[in-house]
């Protein structure tokens, strides 16, 4: 099995504590449904800075990361299929899927 980084971008924050509970339940159900393939549920990301040769952009520039997870899958096609169930997609977010290469 290969290891994949799911980098979450965008989406909207819950508008109430009750909605926050529902969102957490959705994420827990989605990641928990992967069983042992969800090797690190990850965390949300806080404020960020993007560093480039041109300078520093606050809050991740044009496409800030909002969180990450680490997932095992046989290949990138299977990882993409798992990513299609991500709760962030329902609120306008995206999932970047990249293989974590062993060195």
C-alpha cells in the first residue's frame, strides 16, 4: 500500500456549535469508514504564510490549506475515490491528493 496526503483547501466553517458537532460527526464517519487505511486523521490548519522567491503571502495565498489527513491506498486512483467522499466538498472545499514518497 502507498501512503497519500489529503490536503484540504477551502470550504466553510460551521456557523453554529450544533453544526460544528454535525461536521465533526461527518468527518469521523468518513475517515473512520476507511478503517486502518486512515493512518492519521490529521488536523485542521490555522493561519498560514506562503513563502516564495517573490516574498511572503499571508493566509496561504490564493489557495490556503485548511487541514490534512494521511491515508493508505493501493494507488492514486483508489485514493482519489476515497477523497470523493470528503465532507469538505459539500461546503465548497477541495481535496488535493498526493502520494507521500518514501526516500
